[in-house]
């Protein structure tokens, strides 16, 4: 299917345990998980939920995105802009 082992494991485990979300960032993995009826969130989505629940401050959520952007994780500028706009 073109998925790496980690994505396959996430999808299988999410189905097995009836997870609230499958945490997948890669586009193909997300598409396949959704096609299988799984709710999906990416890393930024989880950070946003943490912020909205009061588990992260606006600054902590923003700092986490900055750290991700400086790492090997690829984030589109459009997605980062959207994320920052959600931190209201």
C-alpha cells in the first residue's frame, strides 16, 4: 500500500483498541486510515487539542511547533499559519 511499518502498526492498533484517533501525519497514511473508518489527527491536531483543553499554554503550543519546524519534521507553512491562527 505504500505505508511504512509504523503507519501500518498505528492503523492496526487503532482498529484493535477502538482508539479515539489514529495519530498519523503522512498524507497517504491519513487517507488510508480515514478510508478504513478511523478518526485521524496529526501532531499539530494533538497540540491544538492540548491547548484547547488547557493542558498547554498558547506559548507552549507555539514553541512546540517551532521545535518541530526546526527538526527533520516537514511542516507546510500553510499548516503552521493555520495552526497559529487557531491559538486564540
